[in-house]
C-alpha cells in the first residue's frame, strides 16, 4: 500500500474516532518547500463544524497518525496546515513496492473503451507544424488513456474530397505536365501541396485582373475562371466522371504515401482510417430521421435546419436546399458509423479550438436525436500554433513543414552530439538513431509541455534547444541512470531485490516521493486529457534525480545496504522516466 493511501486511511479513522466525522474523500498536497514534511493535510474546512481552532485539530490528528499509522515520523502544524514527515522505513517500503513492480503507475483494464480521433489531414497539402501538435496530442492522450485502463482505438478521418482538393487537381491538370513524385524528387504530399499554392497564386492574379476591369472584389472571387473550373471539377467528381476520378485517385495515392512516410517518422499510427469521400453522404439518413421526429425543420428554400436556442446556440443548417451535404451532415453520419464500428463508451475529437462552436452544435444535435453515445462525446480543443511572423497559411505557403522541421531538429541534435565527442565510439547507424531520438524528443516535448488549451508561439530556435526544460534534458537523465547501472554490473553489485531500511538523505526522500506520485499524475492527465501534466512530471523526476546524483555517492558508497538502495532508486528512476516519456511518445536512449 502506498504512503499516500495509508495516510488518507488513517486520517479518515482519526476524524471519525476523535471527532465523529465521516469523511469519504481526503485530500493531501505536497508540503511547501519552506516547511518540514512531505505531505500536508488542511484542517481549515473543519473549524466551523467542530468549533475548534485549526491548530488544535491539526495537533490532534498529527498525534493520532504518529502513534498509529506506522508511516509518520513527526509532524508540525502551521495555522491550518498539518505537515507530515515520513519514517524512513515507509520510504524504503514504498521504493521496494514501486521499483519491483514493472506495471507501477499503470491501471488494469477498466472495461471501458474510448475512441480518439486525431490528425485528420487534407489531401491537398503535406502535414505541417499545426498537424504535429495535433498528432502528438492525439497519440499521447491515447497512450495515457490506455495506461489508465481504457481500451483505446485510434482513428483518423481524412478530408479527401471537396473544393480545396479540386483546386490542387485543377492546377496539376493545367500545369503538371505529367510530373510525378519520382520525376520531381518530391514526396507525394509535397508535390500536391505545391499545386495548391500554385492555384492560389493564379487565382489571386485572376481576381486582380477582374477588379482592374471594374468588377468588385467579391464578384471577382466568384467569377475568376479557375474558381469556376474548380467548381465544375467538383461537380464532375460528384457525378463520378471517370477521368476526374482517375486523377483524384492518382493524386491521393501520392499524398497517402507521403503521409505514411511522415507518420512513420514521427512514431504515429492509427487503428482505423476513415475517408470523407466514403462518409460524406451518410448523414442524410440522420437528417431524414430528424425531420421525421420533428427535430429538424425545412425553410422555404427546402434547406433543413435545427433550432438550438434552448441550448444557448442558434439555428444551424444541416442540409442545403439543393440536397447537398454540409460539414455537419457528414459529421452526423460519420459519428454514427464510428459508433456502429466500435461501440465506444467515450469518443474524443482532437481538433483545434477554431472548431469549438461546430462541436457544441454536433453534440447538441446528437443528444436531440437520442444517440446513446452522445454523453460520451468530447472535443479536445487545443490552441493554435503561431509563428513569430503570424498565423500559418497553407495556400500561401507560409507554413512550417513537418518533414523539414523533423529534419531540422535532428540536424541540431547531431551538431550538439558530435560537438561533445562523447559518442565517438558509436557506429554511424547508432549515431543516426540517437540523433533522431533526441531531435524528435526535443520537438515532441516542446509541443506537449504546453497545456493543450493554450495557444502557443512556435519559436524555431527555442524548439531545437537541447538544454533546460526540454526533452533531451530528461533523455540525458535516463542515460545517466543507465550508465550508473551498467557500472554496477561491471562491479558485480546486485541491486534488483528489496532494499533494507537505511538512513536516507533529503534528496533520496525527494526522489522516492516523486516516484510515488506517478499513478496519480497519470490519472490526472487522463482525466484532463493533458500530456502537459506528464511532461511536467518527467521534468520534476529528472531534476530530483540529478540533485540526488550531485549530492550523494552511489558506486563509491561503502555501506552495502545504502549502495543497494541507491541503485534500486536509480533503476526506479530509469523505469519511471522511460514510462513517462513513453506516454508522450518519446523514446529515451541508454547512452548519449
């Protein structure tokens, strides 16, 4: 049983025996650094009902814990804060329990399933920095939920149809001259993205020309020749025109090959991929159902709407008057399809906060339609990623390309690693694997350490910094722990057994305390869908170990029991960092 659990149990008993108070939930917090102790219980909430000063309550509870819990060595009370110091035998017992349990921190299966939909790229452009934040968030949340006991299904909905896709197709048809990824030496997604940018340049030129002839800008945007042709191309696609479909399939195949290469590079995968071209018509059944039930209504132009004013929203279009789908139509159908496929208890959409309103409306409609899964739907809304120069725009080519960024951080890691000269004995393959691990670790950590809900500024120079509050700092700490353990093996020192009770320094206690927090940190991260909480935990653990490492001798310790305890502690930290970083999708090296 963990220290925290023991304390909570005895505090409950103390409250009941001393004051006849039955308390189901006991909250403990880490003691502030200015005071002695590791755990703090706040007594202020009981002063009114018990009609006793908070200090008196604290002293009574503290004395009870000191006498009966077996884990409290001493206590102090500061106003309404009961600060508890922990006996060394309890610290060692906690260390033994967590260090020798390979699944420490991870919960057993809870019988619940959750679907996490993320990435959701468009097939008219390559993945960029914004997609990286989305992918890393979705992948990490999936890992955290799995560690919390959920059966997790990772899905991706590819936006592979619509006017934006036709823009790339039109530009390629007019300007491509049969160019292929092989002939251009470009990844397929980069090749198609190039033609999306070319469409926008020509489209703007045409608008300027029409405005110069006396047309209003708004009218010119609608009547520009290439826009009219793109709309005609979309109509041909919807009618199943063979030549149009053939071009669409070929260009999409190139893009998918490019996407897959990027996904493999960044360590992201999916259990199921849905394609909008297969799902965009499905929602019409839901619209018919809503009309039959009187949930939707028609306007004179035959368009179908829903009035959500009762939910604090407004009227929302769910089907155009000409019978064509809008995004809401297809989302209704796709959500029904996903539930029919997996029957998930929870469904999470990892989508930027620009779509907050869309998901409020979607969930409200699903509830109105009586969908049994509606209450389990959640929009993991995250802030956009900006550049120092402003917002990224794919059609203008002002994006930070994902592939280029991964290459940049890998190159930065290589420059740093080679300069130190500590890996001169590595083979070239080992070096490249390490540089990739460090570069990608730096990038993922940079994007995941920020609370998902916060908008963030991406600073290229800062992102590849390999020191300070960074992924590589934590990766280096893991390598340090493994180095200590390798040297212990060379010295024939055995540590993988329960440690005996020995005197502990404050830095040792701090590391054990940090290690014991792992299960609760995973639970918090799962409840809040926030990898940032795991990022912070990994950083705190690495800092605590480095302080311990600087202050305490491990391999030169003459007391065999103390040495064995410190090696077991190093093993626990190595495993803890590997698990925590693994929840972020970050690998850690044994040497660097």
